[in-house]
């Protein structure tokens, strides 16, 4: 019974720590990924076989302690670390970094699906929409008086006979357009969304997150509350910067060594158990 348990514990160690190595490997691979947030694997013991249950004391007998044998280890969860990454200057006006809390909200124009992201590497397409590198449209306040939540679109209210000369985006997300006749206008404002439970956000690749409803958007809905950058606990927007990955390589390599040693110990446990099993089989010879 104990021998079988030893093999089970060893197998659970190999299975579990291999997942831990995958998490660490993914972190290291994304050390230069814009807006990437570190993942951390956590472990817990698996079910224990109870050989004797505990019992309270009575007038004549002392309390009885439990006797249990564990069956190994299991992966209890993989969490994301959403701490701030460093903001690196790019000089490109449409590159936006968030200094503080909050996510950009982008939307697929075809399906209407919304995503959260910390990757602010945006560009302006041929129709004037502010989009991600994969073509998703950045959301915020738009139109005359900034009264509508929707796609950020540059040049939609440009005065007749003029051309767009340049634009700037301030810390509050206001997109200021400058025209050839010397006038300017603010017809768009990039907004941010915060969540009550960021651990419920699900990674979808391309630096995007889904599960927005499960994460509990602050304000009750996506961009339905006070979502101006710098307000209601949200961070500010830094134009011309991008947020780098928050991966700490020193910590990751330290964790890699520890997890690798744990994996090797689990493998050794199986080897020893196999040797003991062989001895038992040979007892009849």
C-alpha cells in the first residue's frame, strides 16, 4: 500500500512540476512582450489516505490524533501578476502606455466582441479608426461633446476644406486634432476600464483578455462608469510610450532552478520505488 502510494506521489510530482516549468518557460519567452503580465503557478497537497481518524477526549480517554498518508501534489492554480511594467519611450504619438491601474478596451468590429489589454501599440487605419496591430478598434468617448461610447475615430468632424496636420493625446486620454487652418478640436477621449477581480480575466493571445463580465467591471459595465484616465483610481495615459513586460528574469531563473530540482526529486522517487518493487518481486526467487 505504501509502495503504491510512493509511486503515485512521484507521478503527481512529475505531472505537476512539468506544468510549473511550462509557466516559467512562458514567462521567460515573453520577457520582451509589450504589456505582458507574469504568471505564477501555486501548488497544494492532494487527497490524503486516512488510516485512523481523530477523536475528541472524554472523561477517561484522551483525544486521538489522526493518522494520514498523503498521495502527492497537485496544481492549485495559475495566477497573473498585474503589477506595473516599465514605460519605454517610442516617440510614436499613437503608442499609449498606462501609468497605474486600468485596461484599454478594444472591440472586434465584425463580431462586437470586446477585449481588455495593456498593450497600447496602436495605429490609425485608412478609415481613421484607432486600432490595435490586429485591427481591433480602441473604445472611448467620441463625437461632438464626447457624448457617445464607441470606436475612437480620427478626423470624423474635420472642418470643411482643411486637412489634419497632427494630433496629440494627453494624460487624460483626450485626442486633440490640429488642422491646416490653425484650429484644433477634441472629438475623442480614450478611456480605461478597471476590474474588481483581475484574476478572472482570461488570456486569449495577442495580449488580449476576455472574461470581462466575470472579472467584475468597476462601474457595473464596460465603460459605463467614470472611466476617464486619472479619475476613480485609474492610471493616466502616457502618449509615445509602451509598457514593457513585468517579468523579473532573476526571479524566474531562481524559480526555474527550484522547480527543476523538484521535478528531478520526483523522478528519483519513482526510480527508488521501482527498485523496491523489483526487490519485492524477486523475493520468491
